[in-house]
C-alpha cells in the first residue's frame, strides 16, 4: 500500500508541473491600479500592481507611474517568481507598456 501511495504522489507531482505555467504574458492591455503599500525598508510592499483581485510586484515601474491610486492600462509578463518582495507573497512582473486609464 505504501508503494502505491508514493507512486501516486510522484505521478501527481510530475504531471502537475509544466513549463508553460512558468510565464504568463499579458500582451493585451489590462486595467490595473497602482497602489503604494508602505516603505519596503519598514516591512511595507512598496508599489504594487493590482490586476483584478491579484497583486504583483512590478520590477520596472517607471517613476512617472509611482503614484498611489492611479488607474492604468498595462501589458506585462508575469514571471511567477515570488522573490523577496513583500515577504515573498508577491509575484514579480515585467511591464512592457503602461499608460493612464
């Protein structure tokens, strides 16, 4: 029974991972909001990109758009890399284009 359980778990793990899931490319502009969630030096998250109900850490947010509460249209690539941003809870994104909405 133990061998069957181990084989089942291994199969489940092996088939659930896919390189296609590693990067999500948003080549069509989506509505988003820029939010400032506190200074990272004192446990804040810095500027965050809110898309629907998800929050992301923008790696290359221009200073022109570092304004709390503005609505934007943005194209980005989701790297699915939860780096050291906001205690590892935010996935980083690379912005390709951004404009006011």
